[in-house]
C-alpha cells in the first residue's frame, strides 16, 4: 500500500526557531527523534472523497506521487544522476527545496537532514535503492535569482570586505528561463574567482570543473543541478532533484489551480484571515510581509500563483470570477505557485515529511491553518538550518555597544566637567570654569522654573546658553583627549562591526568550504 502522511500534525515550535549564528550550531526542530518517529509511523488519510478536490487525498496523493517520480526520473536522465526506483512509491518521502542559486551551508543542511531522515526511517541504504525512505529536493526554478554568481571574502590591507563575483547581472526572469554562462562568460568568471586565494578550496574546484559548460544555451537550472548532484554523490548524499517547473504540471497541478479558482470566494478570505492572524502574532506592521493579501476587486480574483511566459518576467495571476485560470493566460504561458501555495501543494499531495528552512517554517503556520480549514489535515514538517562559518580568523573584539558609546560622547560633549580627572579639576583656571558653568546652569534652571514664558527671561536664557556652550568649549580645551578618545572608540567599534559582517557572515556559498569541513557538517547533522 502506498505510504501516506499522518493525520496528526508534527510541526516546529515557533519560539524554538532561532537563526543559528555561531559556528557549528545546527537547528533541528522538532527534535530529530520526533521527526523520525512521525515519519516511521505515518498512517492513512481519510479514504472518502469529501474534499474540495472531488476525490480522496489518498487517491490524489497516489496519482501525484507517480507524477513526481516520473519527473524525478526524467530529470535524473537529463543531469546524469541515478534515478529513483519504482519501489519509492511504497516508501516514506522526505521533501525539501530552495531557489536555484549558490546557497549557503545552512540551506544545504536541509538537504543533508532530508537524506539522513530518509535513510534512517528504514534503517539505512540510500539513493532510492536499499533504504526504506527516499528524499527529494525541489529546485524552485519559478523564482528569480538574486545573483548570477556568489560573494567572496576579500582582505584588503588590514580590513575585510565582501565582493560579489558574477558572470552577468541578475535578471527579473525566473530561473527556468535563464541559461548557464557562455564559455567566454564562464572563463572570465572563473578567472575572476581565481584572483582570490581564500576561495580556492577543493569543493569549489570540484564545482567549477563540473560547471564548466560544454556547449551553448544550457538551461541554468539543469547546469547547476547537474554540478550539485555530482558533488552530493561524491559526499555520499543521495537526494533526488526535481524542478518545480516539472512538478507543477499534469493533472494534479491543474486540479489544484482550478480548485483555487472555483473556491476563490471562500478561500481568498481564509488566506487573508490567517495571514492577518500571523502578522498579529508576530507583531508585523508591514502589510506586504511575509507576503501581501490576495485581492478581490469587483469580479476579479487574485489567486496565489504566478503566471509568465518562460524567459519573461512573471506577474500575479488575476482571473475573472468563475473563469478557468488556464484559459485566462496566453497559450505559451505557465502558472506557478507563490510561497504558501507551493508548500500547500507539496505537503498535501506528495510529502510524508517536509523540511523547511527558517523563513518557511515560520510562515507555514499560515498554511497549517489553511489546510486545517480546507481539508481537516495538517501534514507534518520540520525546520533545519545551520551556521557553518568560513575559517577567516577571529572576529574583532571591539564591538562595544555603538549606541551606548554615542550616548556617552553626546553626554561628555555637553557635560565636560564630569569627565575631567580630579587633578586637572583642582587647577585654578579649570576650577573657575567649572564654578562659572555651575552658576549658569543654576540660573537657567531657576529661570525655566519661574519665568518660562517671559520674553525677557527667554532672551536672558539664550545669552546664558551661549555662555554655557563657550564654557563647555573652554573646558574641552583643558582636556582635549576626552572627545577624541570617545571618537576613536566609536570608529573602532564601527569598523569591527562592519568587518565582523564579513568574518561571521553565514551566507557564503557552501562550496567555499573545504570538503573536510563539509564532511564535519554532514556528521554534525547525522549526530543530531
């Protein structure tokens, strides 16, 4: 019998989802033992057809999983990777995913966790052959790519900087419409990377060798997936890649999109209600965060999907009430899910366990409530991330509270008498200045207390303030290093903060780590 997800939901505790910052920190929430137990004990869904989709979830999942398995097999052939076996249909499925980019080790940790969890649920194996579980990594190729390249740490003199090395400027076109660099672009990009010694790791050498194009007009997603899949196999990580452009096709996908159109009158208000509740819980004031509401204007309905012609920018899908969304777009256009619709689709029809990163695990609380209202089932998911920092040296220690230093500087500028050392304060000329300043402050205070609104008193106070500023300047001249030392501390703290943004940045491409370091990351995820 086809394995399907549990009725009871296992999901992360939001308060425990804290971004790992220190080197070697690994976040897995809920605890791994609970994830493994939930995956191993998955029980059948309701078998009746009382769902918004006209058939039982069990029937729909069986059909959907056959489709995903076919697309994973097709993609494996394209990138030269081992295909999942047909026996995968009888096994638990762990699914994760991310945008198609040169992402950091904390994102890759999701892939590692999916691999480990799938292998352990059946006691071993891997690659869809000997193990009981199977892991899939969704390549979200309907999203745009922020950088066609990645950042490098660069030491300039005694300071650290981040430098973005790209083969071309970023584009507003989704990844499924992009192409790998041409040979000339790749050679220039490779040469630029070669200028920076800290980037020269065995992992990056592997990637650059695998990425070197052997032809023209190679699809970007296929190019990057092929290289990463080869690297993962070399590291004994067995996760099957599937682009969302292949997943979001066929009968189950069309049924899902049409269901949103058919039930728009009730589903859109539910979507917006749970989004508003999430914002309220999180104290979010920006109505665009984490995503905007769906609009209902007149007879127009905004659905939680993108539409675009591959190779062109995407736009939100808006259809007339009762219209077929596939008939409302150009013949060559596609419909792809936005964030919540994607995880709703995957968790409902494919995954026995979904592995999120930090952001997704938080905002999928919205998806949980939607699924509870619409189908009465909340499929389980977990959250995985890690901080795996590059060995760039010790962070700078002078990171005093900059706001506190600036306040001390402001206070000292207006109260120099408090910071002058006792021996200097005993000198006659300094003592006289301090006495005259005290008298002026007392006069100003008395005037404010007794004649705040009197015009003559206001003129007198302005004269007193001018004298006070002059006395402050005279006292600073007696202790010239006071403000200079504070300015120096502030400058040092600002420089340390900026350099630590480079030294402690957790988002460098994971291929900039050595294979030895990445094996330790794999071991760290396994040990959890």
